[in-house]
C-alpha cells in the first residue's frame, strides 16, 4: 500500500475561555489556518480531494463546518468538505480518515484537522418549544457541558471519570498538582523560547476597539506552584483530588494538516515533513474514559511493528493530570518501560493543562506540536494519543523526514 505523508501542519494559538478568540467562529479560525497552508505549499486548491474537520460543539455553528472551512479558505465548490465528531478525538479522527482514504488509493490530497469554539457554545431548549410551551418555567441545557463534558452513559462530568482513575491507581493530589505545575513550566518555557512560532499561524482578531494579531497561546499561567494549586477546592467530588488547576482548560482554536500520497508528492514536487506510519484506536469502560490511550497506543504500535521504547517523543493529551498519570502507569506496566522514562519524553512543551483543550482541535493540535518538536530535535519516531469521552482513545505514529 502507498505511503501517506504530512506536507504541512499548522494551528492557531489557543485562546482561553472567553478570551481573545471568544467571538471568532470555528469556520473562520479553520479557514485562516487552511489559507496559510495553501499559500505555503502553493498547491492548486482544485487538487485537494476533500476537507475533513473535527468539531464537537456543532450547535449554532451553521451547516457543515468542514464545508464552511473549505469555502471560506477559497477552496473551489467542487471540493467536498465535512465535519466529524468523535468528541475529544475529533481532530485526530479527521486525520485518520484522510490517512485511510489515501492509503486505499481513493484520494491523493486531503486537508484534515479540527476546530472548536467552546466560548461560543450555546444553551439548548431541548425541543420544549416545538409544540408550544404553555405555562411555567423550562430548562436550558448548556451545550458545552452536556455534549462535550458529560459522560452519556453514567451521566456524570468527565471530572468524575478522572476521580475514578485516581481511585483505581491511588494517585495522590500532590502527584497531580506536581504534574500540572510541570506542564505549566514546560509550556511557559516553550513560549518564551519561541518553540511554537513555526506551527502557529498569526490570526487577525477584529473588535470594536480595533484589530490585533493573536499569535501566542494565552492559557498558560506563569508562576504556578504546587503550593498555590494545593489551595484549590476539589471540582467534582467533595473529598476528591481533581481541581481546576490540575485539569485541562476550556478553550478555542483550530489546527489543520495537509496529507498527501506518494503520487502527488512526486508529481507536484512537494517536500513532506513526515510520514504517517500507523494509526490506532480502542475502547475502555466509559467510567474510566481517560485510560483510552492505552489500547489505542497498543494497536498503533502493533500496526507499526514498533515497541514503546522505539518512540522518541510523545504527545499525550492532558485531559486531567490524574488521567495522564494513569495512562503513563499503564504504559509502563504493559511495555516494561519506567514511568520516568515516559514522562521525560511526553509533552516536552507542556500539555493541555497549560496550553488548553479546545475539544475538536486537540487531536490535530497534538500531532502538529509533536511534528514540529521532532523536527527541532531531529527525532525520528513520534506518537500522539488522547482519551475520548465515552471511553475511547486514538493514536498516530509519525516518522520525521526532515
């Protein structure tokens, strides 16, 4: 079967909840990144076979987010586009779908990515007005909490599933807070040293007071300490350990990746950055959904005929500190690799606790960030994975060609 290459991988900076990107639509953010990719590659947009965009909070965004992104980016009407919702894995699932179609020789050039505006998630009336609400109050449901952050099977917040992992592995509050502080430290260091400049597309934000360029992740909190986090109250259970400080953020942003076949790379003289050599997915009990990366990584490594210690860099989406620590423990036990070895190579520029977690974007974002750091370090093999609400995980293995 033919090889699948990553030609370009870009993203916006990540906005904090109700922050710089609060008024920016998913379609506009995604289109801005896609336009940049087309400009950089100078590819004829007519050669693109499809645009696939992961997006979770679709209510109120208008019809067909993937199609909107394509058209707003100047892609011809002849090129189809669609959106995919696999909750937190949506952006990575878009990449996996593009990979599969190119691998099967059905397509040659696919734009895959993810975009999310958690700030713009509306409130839902759940059909109570369809037949006419005659009298009394009715309930509004928060689209953000209900469709992105609530387990549909146990009817609990994602944070409760994190507490379940804490109980399963007896992971202390202190260990979680220490992990969160390290995520913040690494992210701040990466921002100050310009690590993200190559992957971020400057985005123009227009407001009533004027315009400004948004090009720096704004969610990280410099100076975060274990002592400060220890003062925060549990967010999901009275006697719990999961807090706002050791959980991922609620955020906005977009990431896009150009995938190409061997044929079009050779024909158009494109210079790929990496090869996608394997994908994997898997499922776990929804009540411990955060452990979903474990089977996904197992399946991706099997497809690539690799061992975990062959991987030089990892990106593991930090939905919660305890969730990431739980996955690291499972990987250590399963693959016979010390936990510290894994932690040294995972999220070297910080993770979602610091950078944020725009749910539809994150699956693509961690691949973008992984690839650019691999290029900087000269690392050959990298793996990106994330947990998914409902008890699933996805993973991608890439090979650096630079």
